[in-house]
C-alpha cells in the first residue's frame, strides 16, 4: 500500500494527477489515516484509469471536473461486474468524498455523485473459518524456520482477535504487550482500541519476537512483521497473499483475514454475547455492522435466545448476564475450542 506509487501511476492527465495530489494534502491536513487516504485515492485513480481506457475522448478522461453521471454509472457497473457490488459500494462512497472536495475547491458547482444511486447489496453469508481449517493452516506452518514461526503468530493473531487485515499487518513491536496478553490495534478513522488474546497466541507471538530479535538490526525496525530476508517490513498486502498461499497448501479455500473476523462475531453471538460489547471489540461505530457479521449464528442461537426470553417473561427471572468487554480489556467468547 503505497500512496506515492499510486499517485505516480495516474497517467490520465496532469489535471487528474495534480488534483489527486492536492486532495491527498487535504486528507493529510484533516488527519485521515494512511489506510483511509489510500482507499479514497485508489477509487479516484481507478475511475481515471477506466475513463482513459474505455472513453479516452471524453472530457472526464482529461479532467475530473468534466466527469458526467453517465460515465460514473458506467464505471460503477464495471465495478459490479468485474469485482462485486460490495466493492462498487466502497468506490461509490470514496468518489462521493472526492467530488465533494471538488465542490469545496470550486472546481465544480455540484457533485455528479449526487445523482448516482448506490449499488444494492445482496445478503451474502461469509463462510466462517472452522477450527479444523485453522488447524490445517497452522499445520502447514509447523517448523522452526523464521517464516513458519512468523506465520503461526500471524494466523493466531487473526483468529484470537478478529482484527482487520491492516490492523494486524500494520502492528508495531510496541503495540504488543505480552505481559497483559493484549495488543493495541489502530482501527479505521484513527480509532484505537486494546484487545486481549489468549495464552496460546501469546506463546506464538513471544516465540516470534524472540526469533525476530536475533536478526541483526531488527531492533531498529518498528514494524512487528518482517520478511524472511533482510529487514523489510511485511506489508498487509503481502500478508494477504501469504494467507492465500498457505490456504492452497493446506487445501483450504478462500483464506483471508476477514473470515476470522466473521468467525469471531459468529462465536460471540453464538454464546449470547452483547452486541454493544462486540462493537467495542471489533472497532465498529455503526450498529449496522453487528447485524451484518455473524448472521449465520442467529439460526443456531435462536432456540437459546427464545428460551431465555420465555423464562424472563414467565418467571420474571433476570436475564443471563452477557459476556462483558470494555475498550482496553476484552475476553474471548465462552465455549471457544482453544485453537488460538
């Protein structure tokens, strides 16, 4: 994830390139984190590339101020067809920010995104990562080599915290506290939180930190995860590729960090955890997110929830106390198998 490389790759026109660089300065001035800036800029750069490739004679190909509703609809349709509706929605939100900035700067009178409808999302259940699948991935990483020890620690971190790819991928050594078995996560929108992990994960991370410390010059590198050779940090994108390759070796399809995130929410709900606490754990600001994650836990947990509701209504018994979690201290859902 390199913003400088992304901006350097915008070859549509000097107008596009210059405006995107100015927008990035504004985003930095507003203290947007690098991840958010990259997501925003990537959407605008992809729109520029699409127009240059598909309709090079259009005004929008040379100047974003000339982009029309028709061109935006074509780009959005292409995103839905070539990627997914969820990705298209992400681009839609990013482009809303870009054109709103153009309005603020006086480059356009009104945003063309105001008349572009959001793509509709279907109800797609993300398959959770089963304990057996996680064990198979960990088995592929078995060994005493640097890569094996590192990969075991990374997998267990995802499994036990439910964190996002960038949150684990961008960790620094100082973010991990093995004494309290917790990690300081830097979430979206600059929202930080501390999440605890279990002793099994703590052992794997401690082992990696020891091996990492034996590498000459590693103490001068703040990033936690290092490549196999040298002192180059292992970026989130590289971790994404690494997980996919480990999945291929283990015979596990569709391995990505977000599956553990869905699994975390699934198990939390399955064990009657409070949704407000889940929002704190996962770093969510919108109460829509708990409804999207762990949806397949509801049918399995429904009889339990109905029994609790009936007991409370008929016998006036207090409800079972939910699992508690606070920012700065968290617990694993009850009934966890102990894989991580």
